């Protein structure tokens, strides 16, 4: 019996090594996938700060985890009893990790290779949508939020992004005269900082909003913020878009000719 367990653990250890490097630190058969993560026990340390803000019992609910990576959040939501969990990512290597983790933990989760830009293909709305740590990796961040609103968000959006710049939020006026320029020098005005080259040696970091900008983008895409359990994380409800005529422009509905 003990020999069988140690065989399994040796196989798991070998497979974890083959599938690495891991961004998610998961415990599989007693072995950690990313024990030396530069952010510590990630993303468990992050999730611990808002885990209680989400429903403990997800029986009957559906969950979409966009940019699921090694599957940490998908696994957590399945453990809460979600009826269906779908994790999508555009990176097959991360999906292989997530599939292996779910199989090792005997959790029934679907993982599919799909970009956030293609969520319309799912043809389904989900009670909870996770969109964590992806926005700043996108060249078209507002389009992604528009697409999520238009095609897959059913009720709650759990959103997280890296942010840089002032943590202050100013009260925004509904309009500004053309001559108003000073407002743009105020660091608390919504700002999306563009990274032309690299940040943290990663060329997939494109945009860092300040918190005022994160919140404005979410509102503008039609998400009503109802909780802000930690600096980078927002819980939102799908709502009406403030400007219904402006939404996802891709895939184009018009005739390209
Ligand atoms: C920083 S990781 C965040 C992972 C996880 N959501 C979390 O919060 O720990 C970003 C993830 O987004 C994925 N990603 C980046 N661009 C994507 C896209 N266009 N569509 C789907 N996934 C994407 C990456 O492959 C990666 O797994």
C-alpha cells in the first residue's frame, strides 16, 4: 500500500517537472508545483484575501475561468460544488497543467484552448466569470471586457489586474470643455499606461491602468462594481452598458466588402 502511494507520488513529481514551469502553486499528491514562486504561495495568498466574498456553495452554478493558467481558480470553484466549470486559456502548455491538476485531484472540469477574443464561440453565459490577471496582457483590453459583457457574463464578474500609478480616485465630471487640459495632469484621472517594450522582462505586459482607470473601464463595459476586497480585485455584476451603442466591435457584424 505504502509502495503504491510512493509510486504514484514519484509519477506525479516527474509529470509536474515535465509540465513546468508552473505559475500556479498547486499541491498535487503532496507535491507543490511552484514552491519557489516569486510571489510566494501564489495565487493562494491572493485568493485568501477575498475567498470569503464569493459564495461558499456554488451548487447548480456555472463558472467560466478566462486565462485559467494552471487551473487554481477553476479547481477552487469546483471544490465549492459548481455544476460546471470551464477554464479557457490561449496557451496549451498551461492547459496541460490544468488538466493534469484536475485529473490528479479527481475534479471534473473542462479546459479548452480559446482566446478571450473568441468567447462569442462559447454561445453560453456563466453565473460567475473569472477574469484575473489577463487584462494587462492584452493589446486590446477594453475589447476583451466588451466581449465578456456581450457574450459570456451572466451575473458576477470576478476581476483582477495589475495596476500602476496613483491609488487616488477623483470625482469625474460627465463632460469637460475642450480648453480643459489641467485635468490630464492629475494623477488620479483614469490612466492606462502603455508599455511599448517590456515590463518585468515580459513583452506580454501591454497596459497598466491606475485604479481609477480600472474602475472606469469596468463601468464603461457594463459592469457594476459591488465589492473591492483587495487592491487589485473587483467583484462586479453584469449591468446595462452606459452607452449601449458602443460595445464589442469584433467579430465585426458588418459586411467587410
Ligand atoms: C498572469 S496569468 C493569470 C492566471 C490566472 N488567471 C491568475 O490570476 O492566476 C495570465 C494568463 O492569461 C493567459 N492569457 C493571456 N492572453 C490571453 C488571451 N488572449 N486569451 C486567453 N488567455 C490569455 C495566459 O496564458 C496566462 O495563463
